[in-house]
């Protein structure tokens, strides 16, 4: 069984992954902005074995937040061998943005790029102690191609995909395997305003949770770097 950090686990994809992996018996440390959101849910620490579930405050915009989370997780679990990045921010920032949207662009960069980068850096020492550590990053199809006019979001996700490639390069000889999961529309709160596409036809969070579960069972020799998932057919021009 693994000792896993999951960011953004209070809702959506992160929550689905946490529920799946907790059920399978892994030890989970969940980083969330508001711990009270987990009260009276299946991820409420009071309803679970404290040796298997640890909840910690985590804010991806605070560069000191991840260090505290990692340090306290190591105190609780003695080690970390898996890191799953799910925390993300979505903004509809266009190429020709308004002056008052500059803060949105800065926050996209902080949450979607610097958040995973700093959390990975703070966890690296512990991941390197295990010869089969895993890093799973929820990127997006928007990290593979820019579709439409979501300039800010796509910019951050392209940068995150680049970061994933460097994680793989740096961690390979240490046995750290990295997988970038790149879904299109997923049936989460982030997609709630996309009314033209039926929610049940979107990729479901539980399906991505199943993929993560399978990834953790694979040997180092068989871990894919990139998994692209799309509920829509896209053609190239």
C-alpha cells in the first residue's frame, strides 16, 4: 500500500481519486483549502482510521503551504511515495484580455504551474527514497492543444505539461515515474457552465480515479507518461 499526497481533494476529480484509493487501503494525506468541506463526508477524518487518512490545509497560492503539508505528512506517515496533483484553477481569460483580468492570469500561473512545481520540489526528497515512486498530474487536453480562445488557461496547462516532462527526466534514475493525465471535459463543477454538452456524456471523475488506481499497480517498466482522454472527437487541421 502507498502513502499518497493528493491536492485538490475536496471535490471533483481529486475527491473521486481519494475515495477510490482510500477504499483500496492506501494511506492518504489530502491537501485542501477548507478542511470543513470534508465534515460529514466519506472523507471526514473523524469517520476514518487516522492511520489511513490525514487532512491538512493547503493553498496552492501560498509557497510556504506545501512545505508545512509535506513535513506534517511525513511525521504522520513516516514517508511519502506518491504525489497526485489535482488542484487547479479555471478562468475564461482571452488573448485580448481586459486590464482587470491581470490578476486572473497571475492566479492561473500560481495555482496551475507554481503550485504543482513547489509541491513537487518539497516532496522530492521523500519520493527519491523509494525506487518506485509515482507522480500523477491532472493536466488537461488544453495542455496539448489550444482550442478556442482560452489563452490564460491553455498557457498554464502547456507550462504544466512541460513541467511534467522535466519531472520525468529528473526522476527517472531515482525510480520516480510521472504520468500526465490529459482529459477533455469532465463532469465536475468546473464544467457546470458547459450546457451544450450532456453531463452524462462527459468523462466521469470516477473513471479517472480508476485510471489512477491502475497506474499505481504498474511496475516502473510499464508506466505511461501521458494519457489523453476525450469525450469528444477532435480532428486536426
